[in-house]
C-alpha cells in the first residue's frame, strides 16, 4: 500500500501533467502531429511516457484534431482528483504547494516562441 506522501506525490505529478498538456492544447496547432514535436520539450519527459505517446499517436492516426489532448487532460486531472480523495486533501492545496516559478517553466516549455521554428524546421 502506498504511503500518504507517495499518493500526494502522484497527485502532484498528475496535476503537473494536466497543467503542461493544457498549455500544449492552448497552442491550437493546425497540424496535430506538431503536438508531438512540441511535447519533446517537456521536462516531465511526457514524450517518453508510453501511454501518452501511444494515445496521441492513435488519435493522430484516427484524425483527431487535438491529437487526443482533451482526453489526456481530462484523464490526468481525474487521476489527480482521485488521489486527492484518497488522502482527503483538496487538489487546490497540492497545486498551491507547487512553486510558481516551476509552473512558469512548465508552461514556457509548451509556449516558447521557438516552437514555430522547431515545427517548421525540415526533418
């Protein structure tokens, strides 16, 4: 059985995944394949997460306009809330424990102005 601290860390991680995917989704890229390219910049190493990668690739093959980001965001937000229910702690308190500078860093990884250059660079 997981300790309360381990559950809280998982809740925090799921929130951070949700947070970063939300910023990626806000780019509203015309070509859904570009979401995968941008995700390579994640310091959470989301592009290396087999579940996230497989989900996004499957959604891309099916022609999803957002590459499955809405689904993944909802899923990870739900995981975060579920973990919080287990430890009887509101998600807002876990969110508020995350340093603002770290959240800005995660957002910048998805919002950085060089994203367009990386996407348009020849393969």
